[in-house]
C-alpha cells in the first residue's frame, strides 16, 4: 500500500519533529504542544538560549512552558540533538533565581515559608503553579536586569499565559487537595500582575494605567474564592497553617483608624454621597487600616501590608475606582503610601510615588487637602529606610 504523502513542516518545533508529527508552526506554542502541554521550542542556530549580559540587542526565541510530564521509559537508542531539544537553560536559570533570590525578597507571614520542602513539592508537582512561579522569577529579573528587561518580561508573560491556560482548562474545584496550590497560585499571580502594572508603566496615560490597575484588583479578588469559608479550614490544616495564622495576627481586624484615615473618613461622610457609597468607602478605609497595621508590624521584606489590601477590599469599591470617582481615587492615593514605604523592593519600585503624584494631578488643586498625607509622605523617610 503506497504511503500517503503530505507536505513536510520544515520549520516546525523541535518537539513535533521528535514525535514525527506535522507541526502547524504557530508561535510561541504550536497547537500540538498546547493541547498536550509539552515544551515547545523552535530551533534557531543564530540565537542563544539566554540573553548575553553584554549585549542589549539579544532577542532569543521564546522558551516553552514547563510541564510535569516524564518519559515512561528511557530511549532504546541514543537520539541526536536535532531530534530531542536540550535542557531549557532559561527555565533552569529562572528556577535558580526563584529559590535563591525572588522568594527571599518576598517574605510573607514568616521568613522563608514558601521555600520549605513541603511547599516546594507542591509547587513543582503542579504545572499551572510552577509556570506562574517561573513567570514571577522572570518578571523579577526584568526589573533587576534592565538591560535585558524586555526579554525577561516577554518570557514572564509567556509562562503566565500558559499557567492560566492550564488552570482554565482543568476547571479545578476548590477542595482539600487543591486548596493549597490554588491559594499559592492566586497569591503569586496577583504579585506578578501588581508588579507589571506598577513598574512597567511604559509611559502610558494615567487613564490607561488606572485601567490596568483596576484589572489587577479584579484579578486579586479571585483569591477570596479560594479562601472562602468552605476551604479556610482545609488551608488551616495544611502546610500553610503557620504563615496564615501569622498573617491574621498582623492584619488585626479589630482596630481603630489612624488619624490620617480617620480624617479621610470624616471628609467622605461630610460629603453626603449617599448611604451605599459612603458604606463602600468606609469599608475600603477600614480594610486599608488593616493593611497599614500589617505594614507597620512587618519587617523590611514583609510585603503583606502592600499586597493585602487589593485582596480584602470590596468589589464595590473597585467598581467606583473603575469609574474614577474622586473619593475612590483619594483612597487609592492613601493606599499608595504603603507602596511608597516599600519602594526599596523590586516588586513596587516607584509605583507608590507615581500613583500619588498622578492622582493629585488628575484631581487638581481643589482636592489638595484630601491628599495632604499622601503628598507629605513623599518627602518623609519611611520606617523601612532606617532598616535598609
């Protein structure tokens, strides 16, 4: 019987060549690799696997996503380098940076808990989670290595996209087994997005920046679904028990408002905005006080106060922020003070200052009294300056 002929895919990815199947050559991930969750790479003899430290123009082809798929048995005979792609050195670099640098700069609810063997076993055995963790490492390198920033940021977006695709395809239910990886995924997805918005602003208009920032808030509100009453006990009985307990203590849900936030609430109540809107803003200020408590009680590297408020603030406030209501923007400027306190961290950079100055300019002189504390904070040293 004659063999059926077909047009060869001469420029197909390395994985399809190894499997001897036709590649549709879509980049950065072909359809075959996307559906089977395989690492998708394209051969390019003129490019390196990682950017040259001395060259700013190095633009290697995208590295494929990470999966937990292992071969069922070793090959019966040696394979050539053209049939099997080499170890992805970018992923090795990102994982090393993740464990040695990225996680050490983000101490959450207790130093180093995310790097413990029990937690790392969950990370490396969960495809959507390890892809997101490597994406966070890549966005970290995009900040600390600005000469190759665009290159690392492109890979960060690629890995995050693949993580979300796996997550969405599996439609995971929140239960005893999935609660920990889902919680970690939500946390680090939120950090990644917050950094990308605050640090990589790309000289966009304030309207465009605020649109991206609101999207970040909406994304982080998804953590509430994971930490719901039905799964909270599961998380409390997991390897995350200690950091979650420490976090609850730091946030202190039963507390009085600081003078600056008390004054802000007084102005909002005096504005007669209506019961519903006033109640929404009151809740936003109260949760902001909790984040302020966490920031003041935290150490130099503890970012719980800065990352916590976008998670616990109400969706109703976020909608008012999306409509650019002045009072909602003023509250956001007060949150930006916490970001400014953490300006030494790569995750936030000068994002707090940018927010305060942009909101002040957007609202104009008539709102200067409302924004007195945020603007004053820009010229004052924070408690973290003394620690660094």
